[in-house]
C-alpha cells in the first residue's frame, strides 16, 4: 500500500450541500427526460411505471457523476487526479454518449447502401451488444474496486464518497444491463 494522495481538509473532499444539490440536479435531468409528456423513446415500448423509475434512477446516477466531479474541479479547487471509482462513475454516461453517436452514424451511414433497413437492424444489434458488454465490464471493475477498497488493498482515494458512490453507480447500472440482456436472451 502506498501513501494516500490526498491533502486532509480540502473542501472538495467532504460531502456538502452543493454536492447534494448537484446530485439532485442530475437526477432531476434524468427524471425529466424519462417522464417527459412526449417521451419518444419509451412510447413505442409498453413498459410499466416501476421500470421507468428504475431507468430514470440509473440515468440520474450516470448524469450526476460528471456534474459533481466537474464542479469539484471547476469551483472547489480540486487538482488531484480522479480515483478508480470516480473514473467508473464517468463510464455509464460515456457509454451512453458513444451509443447515441453510434446510432447517429449507423442511421445516416446506411442511407447510401443497398437495403439500408437490414443493415441498420444488424448494426444496431451489434452496437447494443458491444455497449452492454462494455458497461458490464465496467461493472465488474467497479465490483473489484469496491471489494479492494473495503479490504484495504487499494490506497485511500482522494475523495472517498465520490469514489464509492461512483463505483456503486457503475455497478448498479451494469447489473441492470446484465439482467436486461439475460432476460432478452432467455
């Protein structure tokens, strides 16, 4: 075990009212996207309200990560590198953005090809499977980080609450995706 790379008493190391407000803002953005009156992506599929709440909760965890970590960097003087759990907190939103970009590229790229609908369907399925596997891999890494931090194998993170919350968020989203993929394949 190495020395912790933290300076005790930095303002960004404690959970404050600002952090709570930013977490609420991330969850508010997610819930407003999922429960919009004309929620385009969810109108086509018939899913219950409980599933929509779970989707919004997972999306809220993914959205709040960059907001909280960015505020620590921009407004609260954090200049220490991110810990493993904090990097994992950024992964669900990065995978989501990569998926949106992939959908856009596939949709517009298939226009000039013969039989674009079949190419799109296969490409969308491959993209979804790859992104789900990437996020499930991140969740496995998050589980390893949480277990290593609990057992004392890793040095203490600069900010313990963001490290643990980030790894836990990534783990929950990965587990949810695993259950969705397992349910789809069964």
